[in-house]
């Protein structure tokens, strides 16, 4: 693996600006209002987790059930014209609870009040300023991030929102560079600017997650139309340093068939304070009180596509002092093959295997309709004083997107999961059925 030093990156960007770039994005700017957009996304979500061993807030019922409605309004201005363009972004979001009492809460759709009841409504706003020079953009403020080492999650009612600075450069064709520093992360159910739980203090109370910040760097390059690579790194102060690599290659067989290979890998090195997290056993999917967050995690997936069908096989392996740890760096910071609906299959020393099938019904005269099913089995999980941990999960998913008319892009998505773990692993992951219905309607206002 070749890691480019900052001086080399700066030289490459400068060369791309002076020699290779034809017409930059800034040169083609239509102005602050000319390139603006205003979008509204409405989401309905129903979620039910039926725990087979009575593990819920109410042992008599054994299940958790919530439903709600949310709206996310995002405004993005264009950039003013000139050598350096200036712009503004803004967001406003809110959700209302439709169903879900205190006895059935716990699916992560809503925060709870001082009486431990789900909040009836929630909302937050944010904004960011941005500058653009050629094809390089600097953005500061509240924003959504999708780096493999720092990714905001949008799997429930409202998305996580990060606060900080991000620079993204696309000066050379095929090469994208990014670097940033973030000092706060607002949880999906936390309306405060920094509401991700952090390291415990002497009394065991968890503080702010990113109070000391996280620095990130990323680079991706398209070697050819079919072969891409990426590298990313982060330093979450007081927690860990994390490194990520990806290689993705597609082999075209003919117009109707192709073979894709996708390799993802993480290396996590814990800081002294970060080791305390594991010492308290506070990590899901395998945290068992072992000090240290050092972990190596990798996956390799092979997918064969033929017409409307795609068949995927994947293998994933976790090794090190403990399970792969994430969350304080965003609850979507896990870009591996076997991170699925319920489990991530990242327990200590875990090995997991996946078989998946997808079908696109457009080939059969129903454009917008698709189906997916997959099965993942994990074993070899090291659990202190309990033997070998094992888990498995089966998913079924169907999605339909309206293709035309006034309801164009309206989508209906149904998801079902059946999760099981053996006795040695029940303390970390409980058997359950997970059923979700998600309806989304994205609307382009401007």
C-alpha cells in the first residue's frame, strides 16, 4: 500500500489545476442562486423487534414497536462567480411519534424524556458556509459525511449531523482527495449539537463523544472504468486511530453478464483512554470486558450478475483484542460486506460467511420493483468463560419506486430479519425478528 505524503498530494493538485483540468466547476458556476436547490424528503417508518426470549423493556410483551413521520428540508446554494466562489447550505428536520409507548420503546426512532417515555416530537436545524476554488470545496458547519472512517447514519427517523470542516478536491480526473476535522456529532435521536455518548468519567457517566475532535483523510482513484481503489484514515482523539482500504474490480463478460470483486479492510489502533471503553464492556457485538480496542476487520465479496439476477458470496473476518468498535465516529462507519440489518458480524475473532440473491423486476416488465434475500452465518467468536459464540441472520427485502407521474420517486420498502445467537453469545445479541416498513417521498422544490 502506498501512502502519499501531504507534499505530494499538494503537488498533484497543483499540477492538476495548471495542466490537466479543462474547465473547472468554479469556472462553470451559474452563481449563488443559479445553481441552488431546495429538497424535502418525507419519511414514514414502522419498526418492530420481537424478542423471542422476552428481552425488551416489558418482559411480558417481549417486543419493541415504534412508528413515526419525519421531514428533512435541505437547501444548497450555488457558488458566487469569480476565482473563489462563496455559498451557503442549510437544513431543518423534525419528526413526530405516531406509535410507541414507554413499554415498547428502544428501537432508536425517538429519544426519551425525563420520565423515560418516548418524545412526541423532535427537531433540529443547522447550516454551513462553503468556498470553492477550481474543483476544490471547503465546507464548515453542520453537514452529512460519508467517509469510510467517519459516516453519519440515516437509518431511523432523523439523520446524524456532524459539525466541522471538510475539504474535498477533484482537481485530477479520477482522483478525489478529502480531509477534515469534526468536533461534534448529533445523534439520530439527540437534538443537541454533540449528543453521541462518549468515554466515561470517574463516576461512570458518559460525556460528549467528540469533545476532543476527530481528524479524517481520504483518497480514492479510478484506475480504469472498472477498477477503483480507496484509502482513508482517522484519528478520534482519546479513542483510536483507524485505517481503511478498498479495492473494487468489475470484469465485464458480455453485455448481459459481469463479475465484481469488492475488498474492504479496517485496522483500528486504540488510544490509552479508548481502551477504557472495552474495559467497561460497553461495545455491542462482542464487547466482553477485555481491555483494548485494537482490531483488524476485512471482507471480500464476489458478485455475479446475469440479466436481472445477481448472486453474491462474501467472507468476513475480525481479529484482535476485541470486536470492531465504532459509533463515536458515526453509526454508519462500517463499510464491510456482512454489516447487515441487525448484526455486523464483527465479534472478537469472528469469521462469517454470506450468500445473497438480488433480482430487478424491470426485466420482467415491472420497473422500479426489486427483491433481495441473504443469509449470513458467523462463528469462532471468542467470549470469555462462555465457549464459542455463534450467530446467524436471514434477511428478506422488497422495494418499489414509482417511476413516473406526480408521485415519481415515491418509494415503498419492506424489510424482515430473523436473527439467532447461541447461548454463549446471548449476552451480546438477543434472538429476534425485525420487521420494518419505510415509505419515502423525495421532492425537489427548487
